[in-house]
C-alpha cells in the first residue's frame, strides 16, 4: 500500500454491473475458474494471512451517545472473531466521535496516532469494529501503511474457512465477492496478486476492468446456482407441508450450543465445536415428541452482532428455513457475559430475514456452568433452562416443544366409513394420525389436524378435544 501512486482520497465507487461490456475474453477459462479467490485473494482465499499469525490492532468507535461499555463488549467479541480467524489481537484503541468521518471514519489525526501504535507493536493489520466504506478502507490503508479491515471482512474470512458443502461455499463466495467488488480499485497488494495491475493507473485500468468483469460473471453464476438450490428447497418444503409435520428451527447466537442441543434431542452427531460459526449449513433431523408426533428440527448458522448484510443476503436459502419454521427454538448461552445483548442481536437478524413474527421458545443452555441459565429461565416466561452437556432439562425442552406444537393443531377423533377411502387418505395426508382402530362401521382414527382440515372433516368428527389435551 505504501508505494501506491494514488494520493487523493477516493470516493466510493460501487460497481454498476449493467455498464460493464460483455466479456468474451474468458473463453473456456471460465469453466475451470475455481472461485475468484484463488486468483484474486491469494491461495488461502481469505483476507487474513494464515501462513503466520498476524498481529492485529483493534479499533472501536463510540458514536454519538453510544455507551462505551457497549463498544468495549463489541471489541471483546471482535477479538474473539480475530482469534477464530487465526490472528492475534495485540492492542485496542477506542475513540469517541459524534459521527463518522466520511473519508477515514476515525479522522486522519486519529489514523496517524493508530499508525504509531501499530508501528510500536509491529502490527500487520488494523481491524475496525465498524463497517468501512471502500473509500474509507482505501484512505486508511494509505495513512496506516498496512491493511485496514473491518468486522465484516473478518466474519467473511471465518465463514470462508468453515464452509464445507457446495452450497455453503457458494454462499460464502458470493458474500465475499459482493464485499470485494466495490473495493477492487482501492485494494492493495494483498487483494490483487495479478502482477501489480490493480491499483496502478494506465494499462492497470484495463486489467482492473477484466478483473471486475470476471468477478461480476462469477457473481451471476453463483446467484443462478443458488437460485436452483432454493427452487429445490421449495419443492422439499412443499413435500414437507403435505405430510403436515411441523418444522422447528434452532436459532441463536454463535457458540450458544444449538448443534449440541439438536444432537442430544435427536441423538445425532452434527458438528459441535468451541469456535464461532462452526455450523454454516442447515441440518434437519426428525424429532419424536412424547405425544407420538414428529417434528422436523433444523440446526442453523449462528448469528452475531453486526452480522454483515452481504452474508445475510447470500445465506438467504439457508435462512429461509428459519422464516418458514412454525416455531423457533432460540438457544441462548445462559453462562455468557451478556445473554440479553445476544438475544437482542438475534432478534435483530430475525427481523432482517423476515422471521420476526415466527413464535419462539427461549432455551437457556449451559446450566452446568453456573446458575445463569436457571435465573434467566425464571425471568422469561415459558422458557426452559437446559444443559446439552449433562442432559439436564432436555426432556422438559422436548415437552415444551410438544406443548407449543400442539397448540398449533388439534387432536380429533374421527369415524370414517369403510366406503370413504378418499376421506381416510385425506386424514393421513393432512393430519398426523396418532392411532387407528378398525370398527364395524368404519375406521376410528385419532389424529392431530390443523383447524382448516378439521373444518373440512367435521362431518366425520366424533369428538374434538380442543387445542390442548
Ligand atoms: N459447558 C457446556 N458447554 C456446552 C453446552 N452446550 C454446548 N457447549 C459447548 O459450547 C460450544 C459450542 O457448541 P455448539 O453446539 O457447536 O454451538 P452452536 O450454537 O451450534 O455454535 P455455531 O454453530 O458455531 O454457531 C462447544 O464447545 C460445546 O461443547 C453445555 O450445555 N454446557
Ligand atoms: Mg452449530
């Protein structure tokens, strides 16, 4: 960055894909083009160097009347994110400002101060807790003489490391590309390893155009691929709704224990790790409830404060599961430092993905690590305290899920005459049959049905025992 010839602060330069000329320079190349990052972002595909542990200075800004404790908590989390990404946070700088500086976010005086701190520590990179515009990032790198990244870049980096399935990889790559595209011009050596073409004027501009076109094409390809996955998901979810099994989704802050809870509830072996964003792909398991009915339970990606919007939109297909669920099992680490802050952050993301109205059941996990979970469960009505490790409270949790699901359907007894095979089929299709007894005049069936189906079948009802047994 230091020897970059552009001295003037630059404006944001969002890419307008419509203006880009058609690209025929790629030819067959595209078919073998393995993600943009192998080419544009170095061999690891991440923004953070991993051949050694980078030394990182963190910068947080309390804007306006923001509580400094909040900034501090957010920086603690940023340190954890940096560590998960494989680097060491060695110092932190906190600044108070009324509003962000448009050119450098923190102001150029403060930036120079941070440069001195970074030099003192021999730091490789400065990571800002807030999202920097491409121009701010570019200008900061010039002043700091080293890479300036933001929280978004760090989270994207972790996601890139953790993605394992094709869909997960595609979603992460799409998010990374959307993040990188507007930053191509301002990017320094690390982001552009194409023979020094990027960031220089003259012939470099042409190279930049080529790079952009490639990335834009890649974005379109990924979007198309993900749309196909989404169409497939929709077919699956239609099939699911025909069987009338309810769907619950485990949501919550990253590392709260969602996968662990799914595992103990369904005796599965979904990956559990003491690291942020261990789960990126949705896994669905059948969960048998005490009343005999089944629900589909899906484990989902964890949330975090200031989750990058690029990721939220790229993970749309995964997160649709959450929006379409009948019930959310909101897992909270009851032993964590700020459970309430985590709850708020999760609610924020749920709103963002259109799942704000899905009913939720709060589950305070890790009750084996102190009484935090039980105290919290007492203060939130209808919530449960559990430990995925010891199994404490899991039975109660499953019962609570059963109770909540039961309020969504009604149990009814029906008598279906033998000559009405069509009605018999309809009961099976639309409801969950709990028992069937062959009688003289027809089949006696006890089934859970949604109010609409119940209405259509009322002719065959023997009793309907209301929403709860
Ligand atoms: N002490 C204790 N640790 C737990 C409990 N449940 C989960 N953990 C630990 O918490 C860490 C995270 O658990 P996961 O189940 O991977 O959490 P997650 O919510 O799925 O996390 P992400 O997928 O990364 O968002 C792991 O180290 C677990 O062993 C619990 O009840 N007690
Ligand atoms: Mg998980």
